[in-house]
C-alpha cells in the first residue's frame, strides 16, 4: 500500500530493521518516537537509544518521551497519520493514541502470539526450551499484546542461539513481515484473527535475581538460562567468594557421577561443572570487575581446580 503516512515508535536495536525498511519504502515517516537517553555502562554515561542515533544520522526528526501526554497526542494528531508502527517502544499506549491513526497502531512482536506476551518473549522462549518462535504483526488494543493478529512468521531456535542472536534474526524477519503487511493493510485488517486467550503465556521482564544459577537444576536448564540471559543480565554464580558471570556454556558429554556445583575438569576446552542432572561445560566467563574471556584465557590468569565448588559462599549481587 503506497503513500501511507506513518508514525514510528521504537527504542532498541530490535526496532532498527523495521524503521530502516519504512524509510527506504514509499511510506512517509512523519514522526519517530523513542525513549529518552539513559545512563549506560560502567561510567553511567548518558546514552542515546539506537533509534535516536539512526534518526540523527538520517536527518529524521525524533521525539523523545518517557510518557504519553495529551500535548504529545495533539501534536501527533496534527500530522494526520494513516498508521502508527510500534516496535519495542517500551511504553503502553493510551486508547486516545491507539485510535488516532486512520488504520490504528500496528505492532511487531517477537513471539508467536498468544504465546509469550510481554516484555521478554525471546529470552523466555529460549529459557523454556522452545524449538521455535517467530514474529507476530498485531493490530494493537488496550491490552498487553492482546490485539488481533494480522500475520505471523516462524523461526527455528538453534541450540547455540542466545537472546541477542535470536533477536537479530527476528528483527529482520519482523521488518520483512511488517512491510508485507503494510502493502495490503486494509485486507490484512479485514482478515485479522483474534488471539485465543486460553493459549496465552506471559514473558515477564528478566531480573538480576533470576540470573543466579541453581546448580541443582539439570545441565540443560542451566545452559538454557545462560543463553537466555545473554546479553543481559548474564547468568551468575560465585567461586570462592567471587562473583562470576557465565556468557557461554553447553551441556557436557561427561558421563560420570557429578555433584551439583562441583568442578569435574578444567582444560582449554572448558570448565566442566556438575549439575542436578548431567554436567555443564563453561566456555566463556567473567570475574567481577574484569572483562569476559574464553575459558583458556581465563584459566591462565585465574586457575580453577577440580574438586572445588561453584555456587557456595556470599550471595551474588
């Protein structure tokens, strides 16, 4: 569908492929909304969100806001938008804004709705051991990811996918599906499918408290946590009173009896640690205040001995 006037609302890197596709198309992007600059990194330096950086590079005017005000709604109304495209914006939209564009608000959501509604669908899908996920293009309503579905596309979850790598794949798929949807938007809206609430699940935002590894869990479950919590907040444990973050791990081929948390073997190929079932092979890790390292580099500066134990001692912050 050509000559649409669109407002775009998005904040993180996941939103960029969709915004880039809109800018390259015949769609006229009349406004871009994103969240304010936030402190980031060890120095807590004020950092612009990726969507703002892209807009500045392209010479596109961007509006930053931490809440939707009546004044902002009036300003957007004056732009006479046909549609508003929302991709990981991070703010709930009031009914006044949802109803403002001619065709309403369209959302790119990183799951196969109604599964994994909410803030962290990619991480929760990996953590749960799902074999596939995908992207849903949804016509937004006042609920949390509850609106009618316009289209879906599936994506297999690979055994080495992390939240970061899977989000990158889904961002590209989502942009493609978004443009296909916009090309026939009136028809897609007419043929939309309601979600079955009885099949819904909720993807709560990740927390640091959840990232602490319980070595009594199975190796498979621990490894899924490591993958799901990368790039944030990173799965955590401790070793001899020191906080350790685990960036990469796999289920070990070790077949002997293993004690949860006990180090079985340390080589350049990994640190093998017992779990409640099977064992975990740690491949990349990080001490508090240090950079992350592959296991060979880590062990050369900080030896870990077989028979010692992970996960016992002071609580990980």
